[in-house]
């Protein structure tokens, strides 16, 4: 299923697992953590998204919660990052 993400700017784009993975790496996550959390987040999104649409803030909250379980420092860095 294709998931569309509404950005903070109002622009809509297709969900990218690669972009999510890269953002976790930029927050200081290891490749192992980034792969695990990005994969888990994608699975959760596919199961919870209604009408194929979600927001960047909803994704960020789900990823931050998953990261907190894996590495609290990375989760904190991820939450502070603003594009």
C-alpha cells in the first residue's frame, strides 16, 4: 500500500523507508538500530494508516517511541531534529 505523508509545509509526498532510515542514522543511530526501527515503523504505519495518508508529525512520534526503547539518546536527538 502506498502511504502519503503530509509534511509540515502542507506538501504531500510518498512515504520513503530510505529517508526514515537516513534520519535515524543522522540522529546517531547505528545501522542496526536504523534498520530495525525503520522497518518496525513502516510495518506499524501500514497497519495503522487510514485512507493511505498520515502526517510527518505522526511518523515522528511513532519513530521516537520505538527509538526510545532501543536507545534513549538517539531518540532524544531524533526528536530535536528539525528539517
